C-alpha cells in the first residue's frame, strides 16, 4: 500500500502579529499558535473578533475518528495568553469555516454547513458561546462563504460542490442590500474558474480604493496556499480582478509547511492556518474504528 493512501491533513491555527494589509508584502512576522490537538485531530478555518479587550478566536475542530466538524472558541488577553476555551457551536451536520460578521453592534456567524444543503446565518445571543439561527441566506450548499460590506451593498464570495472538485476551481458571488438578504447571485457566475485562485480563503479587506479577496491555491493540494486577488470591478453586473502575491505556510512554520488556506483579518492581528501531511498507517485503524461505531450505533459527543 502506498504512502499516499495514508496521507492525512493535520492543520494548526496561528495568530500572526500583523494586520492583514501587511500580507500584501512579504516579510517575517511573529506567530502565537493555538493549542496543539491530540493525534489525528486539528483546528482550522480561524476567524476572530475583539470584545472587552480580549481576542475571541473561532475555528473548526475536526477529529478523524468521527469526521464531524464542530466550532470551538478560544479567548486570549492582550498579552496573547489563553484564558478560556470550549465548544461554541455544533449541529447534526459537519460545520467548518465559522466566518464572523459585525453589523449594528452585533456579532454574526456564517459557518459552512454544505451537507445541510443551505447557508445559515447565526446571531450571538450570549457571546461567545450562545448562538441562535437568524435565517437561511442561500438555498444552495455554499462553501467557504465570505461576506463583506462594500459601497451600498453586501457581497458574498463562495464556492459550490460538484464534480471534478468544482469547489476548488470556481468562484461564485452574490449581493444583497442588507446582510439578511435577499441575496442575488451574480450574473457572471462563476466569476473565476482556476484551481490556483478561486475558492475563498479568508476575509475580504480594503486597502485604499481596492478590495482584496484571499483565494486558495488548490493546484497541487487542497489548501496549498492563499493567493490575494485585487478586485478591480465589482457591481451587480460586472466583475474583474488581478491576482497578487502568494502566501505560503513556510513563511510562518517549520513543522506545518504543506499548506495554508485561511487568512482572516482581526484588527491588529491576522489569523491563519497551516498544515502538515501525516503519513502514519495508524489512520487505517482509526477509519476501521469509525466504521465499526457506525455499524454498532455508537455515537461520539461533540468536543
């Protein structure tokens, strides 16, 4: 059996001590890493918000023993000392990419849940771990939906599942007059069709007159790196962009150098995730144990 059959993505989340605008230029930046998870578990897709002088980081927690993602929360003080952690959101279906939106003094979360067949918006009822459903924004299984207010409209960039890894090679967009909709798909969808820079990979952000969109480079591996796209035209009927610099894991980590697929703005810091390939054959035992639990009806509680 080849090594490739046991290749397992293990992700790690970090807090980069620099605002996201600095990612447009290469330079060394210090990183505070979130806690390392146990074997064959990982944290990925980080997004954050500052509240009451604390940094709140939300990320997907994934365990290969059940292959069911949930959203975990981590609280850091101004010295980047971890103060609290716990489960923030779980559902019967897999959750990931907990995109955060601040609007009208409230915090919203737009987690990916493509297996539910739709995209659901949540509001923080009791921040940071009490969330309630607001509404469904799209009746399609949007992947890595990333939302930003630009001009008079809200804009959403997302991918869609499909054959030949459609989610890794097409970029879609929609617009709305307000966050809760109604959302209208862009008539030029897919806006982009290129494995090197289509799938969203973090928070869109403005520098000067331009909006920038982090997009994943999946040309060699899923989540191999992030390519910044400079948006040159964006209206309900037009779209144009220019690819910019590539952001790679090796710029941040010496242990997780095989991929990077999220770059998320959070004030004076930026959240990233990096990955390494685990080639241990132990993965075969974990897969067998998971299948056995399914056959015998044994369930695992969310972590």
